[in-house]
C-alpha cells in the first residue's frame, strides 16, 4: 500500500509509484475527491440568498436563475478546476510526460523530450510561507548552460517536501543512468 502524504494545506494526498523498468517510473499524486458537504454548503448558500431575494421581489425568475447558476458553476468547477490526479512518467531515453486528470474526466497531457531536459529539481517559493515544488528545468537552446523554462510538476496537488523528495530521488536515479544530470559540486 502506498504511504499517505499531505499537501501544503494539510489535506491527505496519495502518492502511487510504479517502477516499469530501471529507466522508466511513473508517479501519480491523487487528491481527495470533492466533498459532498462542501457542495451542499455552497448550494444551500446560493439558494438561501436567492430565496431571500425572491421574498423581497416576488420574482420567480430569481429562483430559476439560482438553480441554473448553481448547476453551471458546479459543471465549470468540475471541468476546469477540480483535479483528481496528476502523474509524471519519466522514461530515461525518451522524455517526461505529465498527465492531469480532472474530476469531469477531461485529461491534459504534456510531453517534454529528454534532450530538452536539463535537470529535475526541488525549488522553493514564498507563498505566505515557504513551499516546495518539483520542477523540470529545460535547456536554453541559445545557451546550453542556461535554463529556458521552469516547468512545475504537481501544480494542483502541491505535495509537501517529504513526498517531493521521494519523487526527486527516483527521477535523479534515472537522469544519472542516462547521463543527463550536472554534478552541482563541479559547476563553478
């Protein structure tokens, strides 16, 4: 069974690791499902406000509009914002594929060729507190020692450092086997 981790907000997330071969590993971070309690609270709040407006105006279209707005809001939230799982598949000689699966079933996929990957690192950011995130550094075509883009991984789940460290170590093993990493101690 996979160990449970927490995100930066303290909610439980699950990290699944699949080792397909020595040069191919997949990491999936599964976020908690949408809470029925949360849905009910937001729905009740919108409908309560609509009922209060209806009582004052005696206009039934307010109630109809609140039902439509609530349903459209839920559909948009599920389709555009609520992410159920994010995964990273790293294949040493081919590249890195990042998948994002939304609650509505929609899937977003991004693939980065290994020849464009400079390194995979854990970076830190200040976001009312210090948070850590895993990111892929892409080689700058004009300057091979430079970085053209920083691609964050697990943007929605935002796992804590203990979870990111496991993924980082496995990614570094693969990058070292393919000769893709730069020894930081040797760079001046």
